[in-house]
């Protein structure tokens, strides 16, 4: 980790400078909404066409159907664009693209990604419109996600099917699942059963106990004995190695435990959110944008992952509002602002290269998939982080 000292020096330099000099959230939000307009002009108006990624050197989106785990991010971006502009065009488009995902609420769960899909789309839609039809879909989907919970283990099954290395039919849980707990917490206090809260709490608690190494870096996946609940092993599926810190996996932990504290008020989750954040921040490159895996031996020639940076920036902005220690709160806020400043530079913004927001995300490097690419979830968390920063700059609460 030869970059650690340089990164820390840069962060300390940044912390001493006024936030207003670093990034204008409103200006970057305007950039995002203009990019969204570009995509809306070129997106096919037939079939089930939801943007997912754009490979380097191209301006053409790869489109996916509603069952793809990324299907909720584009509708979510449209809802955030509506929130930023109050444009009726964005409102109509957000409603239309969300509607394509409605069948997920009426089907059996085929993986854990229902939170990514439904809460990012219909969840944002309900937050902004209070449409009761949206609420019904969210509640129905939460019940569907809950069917994957194994009480013998205490976590939600991530992949209810055979995936390489997961020792099926044993119980597997991936760190990504932390993001889907928000759907269950929300449903439990908006008309759903209390058991949804209990499931989410149990999942977070068991994951906290079994999914992390002594330095608080996360395994991507943990396999449990489905009958006894005993941990069999921790491993990776998308990271460099079983013992490496996959950047986006750590970002899911940072964001997920911050949400768990917000939803439960449990001090252990707040403390843990800080621990998983601190190990990530200590190993960052100077620009605040991680390589796809912190332990890839090819660094500095390894690909970056802007998506992980966007997730962490959004999570740290919220975490900074919960931490009572003023110096540490400011550390998280300034670190998030550094990440957003880098993401908003010509090095990372797509600008005229394509109609996404960001370049240089890494999806599944071991599989050779979406490497150094514009990916829709990077854009989703980037615009979310900018909206959060704008609220904080105006002295507003995030929730």
C-alpha cells in the first residue's frame, strides 16, 4: 500500500480547505440532468429497454430487461432528476420506466436484488409523490424478499440457485445484500409486518459477525451451512482474491451499515459503519477513487472503480450527520467531497464521450465484464450523493 501516505497527505490538505471551493453540487446536478436528457433522446421506445452500461469508446448503451439486477437504477436516476429539477418530463419518464419493474412484486424471488430494483425505483417514486399504488408495490416486494430469509442462518439467501464456488445448495450471502435491507426496514414501518424489521436486523447483525476480517475489510461472500447456520467460509466472487478488499464490496458495507443505524438507532451499527469506512479511507489513492480491488498486485495499472467511489461518497455524507465527534464527522464529509470533486472532473465525467454521467467503473473483472466502463449504478449513487451534498450545503436534513 505505497499510496497510503500520499493519500492521507492529500486528504489532510483537502480537509483544511473550504467545501464551497471544491464542488458546486447544483452545477454538477445540472450536468447530470442534461446527460439524462441525452439518454432519453436516444433510448428505444419499444420493448423493455433499460440502460445498464456503455463500453469504452462507444456512445451506445447496453440495454437490459426488468429482471436484470441493475434495472432499478435508471428509473431511480429519473426520480432523482425530477427531484433536482421538478420537471414534469422527468416525472413522466420516471413513472413510465418504474412501471416496467412492477412484475417483480408479483413473482417468486430469484435473487436478493429486489431492493436495488424496487426501492430505487418505486421507493424514490413514493418518497417524492406519495402515490399509494407505489407503496403497495413496495410492500408486496418486501414480503417477496423476506421469503429468502433462512432463520437457521439469520441472513437472507443471496442466490437461490447454483453459482460457481458457492457450494450450492448451502446458504450463501453476499455483502451487496446490505443495501437491500433498507426495503425491509422501510416496509416494516409503513404498513408491513414487524418481522420484516427483525429479518433486516438479524441479517445485519449476523453479517457483522461473520462477513469481516480483523481489519474490518469485507469478504464478498460467506457460505453457511443451511441447516446449522454455521459459517463454512468467506470468499470472493467478483474481487481479486478471497482475502482481498474488493472496493465495491466495501462500499456496500459502508453504505449498508449507515442505513442500518439510521433505521434502528443501534449504536453497534454506527460504530461498525465507521470501522468499515476507516479501513477503506486509509488505503485510498490520492484522488479518492479506488482501484477495483485494493489488493490487486497490478496497481497502479489496475482499473479504477468510480462506482465504488460514488456509493461511498453518498454513504459518507449521511454517516457524517450521525457521528457526534465533530472532527470525525468533518473527516467523513470532506472525504466524500474529495471523491465527488474527483468524480466531477474531466478525468471521470463522461461529458461528450457518451450520455452516462461517469467513466471508469469496473463491474465484474474476474469475469472480464464491464471493465473501465460507464455503468448505471455509478451514475445512480453519484446523483444521489450530489443531491445529499446540495442539501447539506443548504443546511437541510437528508431524511
